[in-house]
């Protein structure tokens, strides 16, 4: 079993920044990609960013490229999502994903 706990969400004005964290516990953390998804009200959950096990490869959905940065610290079993230049359309619940495990999410609200 793997447990994922997200944190770092909150309310921020447009143009602001937030740093999300996802702490993993349980089985081996470093073997697979870690991925961030988000779900806005009334919309389907969508992919945001991913990172491979070593951190050498990252990938993003087009709408966040240049604004968001994903990173991981395998020694701390934690993955991060640095979000800069936030926009109201980034408002969503952000979820951490590892293989078939999901966290409960952290709310990000960006006011205009």
C-alpha cells in the first residue's frame, strides 16, 4: 500500500505562486513516475505534470508549461509542484498520483 498526502493549496490572487507537496509513505516510492492531476468544478480530472523516477524527465500539459515546475525528492518520498503566474483557470483540486494510488487532493483557488 502507498499513502499519498497533498498539502500547500490555498487562496491566492492571480499572478501569485503556490508550492504543492505530495508526501508518500508505504511501498517503494522511487520506481515510477509521479504525476499531478487537477479537477475543476464541473470538469473531468486532467493531467497537469509528471516526473520520472530519477527526476531527469518532466512533462507538462500545454496550459502550464513555463509556469509550473514539478520536482521530487526521493530521500523524502515527496514530489512538489511549484506553481507561478497563477491564473483563475488554475482553480481546481490538485491530486497526486503514483501508479494506481491517489491522494485526497488539495484545493487551489486563484482569484481574479
